[in-house]
């Protein structure tokens, strides 16, 4: 989890590949309308996010119901969103863990200016930081400026996976 540009997709896909787990990017769960809104530089409203969050919660529930492990790269900026993604684990069929890739506003802006082929413009970075509720519990917090390989190693070491 983390703001746009934190490295969620890069680190998440690398971790999933190393572990032989499934990987999903929460960006792929957005509606076309949401993507177009962000591409136009407009932040999403809570109403815009609701179907996206429902789809993500359903994805997590499906993984747990099937007894599969997976990695989901997702902003999960608000504590409420993280709780919703944890909710399917309340059935006792598994657990949901979060890694927060922490980066500064300046680093996020720098990364987005050099990123090609993504719908999220650098102009929306500040809105991500405005929405961010920095996690203080039940989350592994890592320095998102470390290399992807370092971050994967830190995750694996912290969780012995």
C-alpha cells in the first residue's frame, strides 16, 4: 500500500513471483470512468471509490475462500479501506497483511514525472498525500526508496516467508 508512485506494483509483482503467489494490481479494478477521471487530473470521490473497494474486497475474499495466497498492489490510503480489505479474513480462512511503502511527496512527484504509460498524472500526487492516513498498527512500514529487491527481502525477512 501507499501513494501513487511508491512502487506497489513493482515490489508486489516481484514478491508474488518469488513466492509463486498470484498478483493483482488494484488499478485494474477501477472502472473506465474512474480511470478517465484520474487521467483528466480529477481526484476520485468516495462514491467513485465504492465499487472499486467492493471489487477489491471480493477479490480478497475469493483468494481466502479458495485457500490461495496472493499479493494485491493497492493504495489503501485510508484506514477504513484497509479494514474493508481485512474484513474477508474475519471468516478465519486466512489473513490479510499490509506493507506500507513510505515515500515523500517530492519522491512521488519525481517518479510520476518519469513514469510512462500510466493514467495517474503527477498533478494528483498531492491529493493522494491529502487522503493518506498513515498506518501506525498492523502494517509493516518500509522505506519505499529502497530498491525493489531490497524491499522484497525486507518483507520476506519480517514475515519469514
